[in-house]
């Protein structure tokens, strides 16, 4: 089992950056929806392609390795990713200070960088009938066929001597919901699914902090959650024929080796002096956490 491997960037890349700042007594709203889909081959084809010169048979997977051909003539197993992010905030009948910064970059990212990065701080002091609700959701969904390791990694030890990495299908979702009459809310979200090599793991993270203003508590309710379903394959070497110049034909048994479901939710209601939750998902052959 070798987990996710991030996609390489497209020839054309995009960057989106926004900064929002609002200070008002009355009503303020913020609504965001973002969906980003990407494939290493053809996004319109929902059937994941297997690597060039490889075949699935009744007796397992057969993979040809021909230097200079299997790594240049479309020789990659297909991977697809979907990332979505949303926020819906309504603050009514109160004093609102809202600040948020969003950054989306579809270029290759390093292990300490992210494709999507958001950070939000909201202060709300409601009147007798004032109320603020705020919800956020971040999702990363990735799937891939098996893949040759040639050209996939920079680190010479990353593949562990294997010539292929197995298929996977992983989805993770995290976020929060807040309903308060007064308080200070801080959230951040981020994900990475595009990198220059498979040495960089796929990552998603979300953080929330809710406190009162000054020495007082926040009044209302808050919840934060994370849920995931992770499925990883395994390629078992069965037989091989090896020739000169790096030519080889290898046979592998293929199957699902891991199926992990996980869910977690934290809630609080009443006079909330502090509510905090930090959630992170990381999947890759080389992990740093």
C-alpha cells in the first residue's frame, strides 16, 4: 500500500486571490462555492485508464517495462481529484467585523505549501434579537489506477524497490457550523492535490476557534466534524521476465488491501469560553507528519 500521489500541474495554471473586509452595524452575508476537478488524462472519461502497455487479465495484471517508451507514450495510470469548498455566513442585527483571505493556485506545490488556503476572522456582537450563523465545508476526493514508479518519485528510496504503485480511492470531508448571538470566530482551511512529484503527499486541513469578546464567553452553539473513507490497493508480485536494456514483463496480483472509515464530531452549546478543533489529513508515500 503506497497511498495517494498528487497530480502534476496542467500546462496552463490559474490563480485566484480575494480579500474581504466588512465592518457594519446591521446585516452582513458571505457566500462561497468552489469546485475544482482535475485529471492526469481525460476528465470527461469516468473510467480510469491503466498505464500504457499494461493489461488486466484473469491471471492478474501484466505490465511491460520498455525504457524510453512506457514512460513517454502516455505511460501513466490515470488519477482524478475533486476538491470542493463552501462557506455560508449570515450575521444580522448586530455589530459585525468580518475579514477573510482566499488563495487558490493550481500550480505544483511543495510539501509546506497548499493549492487552496483560506483564513477567516469574524467578530459579532448581536442586539437583543441579533444572530450569526456560519458554516464551512472542505472536501478532497481522489482515485487512481495503478501506476509505474518510473519517473513518479525524486527520492530514490520512495518506491521501496517496487516497479508499480497500487490503485486507491480516498475521500475526506471536514468543516464546522456556528450559531451564536455574540462571539469571535476564527477558521482556516487548506488542501494540496497538485505537486511536481509523488514525493509530496496529498493533504487537507481545517481549523476552528470560537471565543468570547474580551473576558466574556460566546453565546450559542458550535460544532466541527471530520469524516473519511479510505480504500487502498496492493500489488503482489507473481512473476517476471527480464531482458537487456531494462526491458521486462511483470505479472502482479491486484486487490483491495485497506478499507478504513472514520468519523468524528465535536459540539458545544451555551456560554462557550473556548471551542477549538484542528483536523488534518495527509496521504502519500513520503509523509512528514
